C-alpha cells in the first residue's frame, strides 16, 4: 500500500500538464472483454526488462496492472487473473492491456505511470462497464381463452349464423306456400 501511495503521488502531480490531452473512455457491457491501449514511445526498440508500468484504479488505489522487475506489488484481487498485457506491443512502444469478464465495479478512472530508460509518461483513461442487458425472455404463445370466453365467443359466432339460417328457411318456406 505504501508503494501504491508513493507511486500515485508523482502520477497526480504529473497529470495536470499544460498539454494535457483528453482521457480515453472505454465502454463495455458486463461480462465482456475490453482492451485498453495507448502509445508511450515512438521508439520501436523498447526493452521490456527496462520498462516499468504501474496502473491504478482511483481513488481506491487498487492495482490494476503492475510490471516492474525490481518492485513486487500484487495485483488487487478484484483484477486477479483478468488483466493480461500484450508483451509484443510493449516492444513496439505501445501498452495493450486486455481485461476479461468486465464487472460493473471495474468502472472508474485509471492512472498509469510508465517509465523506461529514456523517459516517463502518465496516461489516464476511464472505463465504463454497463450492466448486462436482461436475457431475452422466451416468446410464449398467446394465452388461450378460458372456458367462459370460449362460450361467449361461440355464442357470438353461432347465434348470428343460426338466426340467418332460420330467417332464410322461413323465407324459403313462405315463398313455397300458396
């Protein structure tokens, strides 16, 4: 925890630079995967052994990702086993972190401090995890009418037909009589 505090102080002091760019926002639905990515160097010969990356979820100071051979700091249990770094991208000057099975509590502001043998950089991004959409409800057939409704429906259909039949038969019978 002390290491987190000591690392976050320079991050917060460096964050409000004059040429501060707008923080990237990533949106993902709960239980889906998301990849956060940014460039930290224009050099393509970055030695991964010389690279230090420390990413925190603020303001709780939960360690999201940590890469440093000299300092041992465990990842916060909230992210344990769910954050993976693309090492090939690091050698090309890019940080690419994959977060699997995003949770709503992963939402928030993240600050990352990167350091190499030729410079330092601070990156900030926001992650917004929305609740998973309700599962589609199965389509049910329309409810069948109850017994009373069936009787009423039959009477409404049968009575007019019966009345027409009686009327036609009386007309036919009355026209046959002299």
